[in-house]
C-alpha cells in the first residue's frame, strides 16, 4: 500500500536576514524555550513561543527552519501562493546579495544555477528553501522560503498571519 504524499502548502512565507556572524552564532535567541521532538497541537506551539520573549523578538534565523512560523508576522518579507513566485523571490534576494559573498565559489554562476534549480524543485513539491552565506567582512546573510499551512516538517505550527 502506497501512502499518498502530503498536501501542498497553501502558501510560502519569505524571510531574509543580514547581520553579524557573531549574532548568528549566538544560538540562545535562535531557539524556542523547549525542545519539541513530536507534533503538538497548534495552541501548544503558541504557548511555547510566548514563553520566550527573546526568541519572539529576535529576527535572527531560528535553528529549526519551520520555527520562523512561530515568530510575529511582521518578520515576513513576502508571501506567495505559487511556488514559482516564491522561487523568483528567492532568486532575486540571492542575486542581490551575491555581490557581497565572501567566496568566489558561492558567487559562481553555475553553482547559483544549481542552487536555483534545486530551490525550484523543492518548492515544487511543497518543501522549504534555505540559503546562508558568509559575506565580506564579518557578515552573514540568510534567505529562507518556508512552506505554511501546512509545513511538512512541523505541520501543526499555525500560520503567523492567523
């Protein structure tokens, strides 16, 4: 018996963060106050997120990608219902940042084409897309497109837009 694939998410939320590597490396504000290893009801996610004001106030990418959905909606940079539109936003953001990438390897056009093809594929089946790059100087950038309603990794996290 074959298990049907999970349903496609209804939309994707997009996030972008650029800041100091030191800030990104500080994991304390990047994790909610409780380690959750199983699905829990939506109201329990809301309670866990509320128990950590530092986590909720931080705009630094969380350690677990779907935990973006616990954060306030004001942190969302864009929302798309179509995966190709979300992929185009991701490409635009990475293209905008690429001039500042620390290594030529990350800025290589064939490598970027592979990254964008993988993003198209992943969004096409309802997944998340995550990218992070060291920038010249002491910076770090993260661009993330997170499936919502429902996320495949954490399907019970409620949509931050209500």
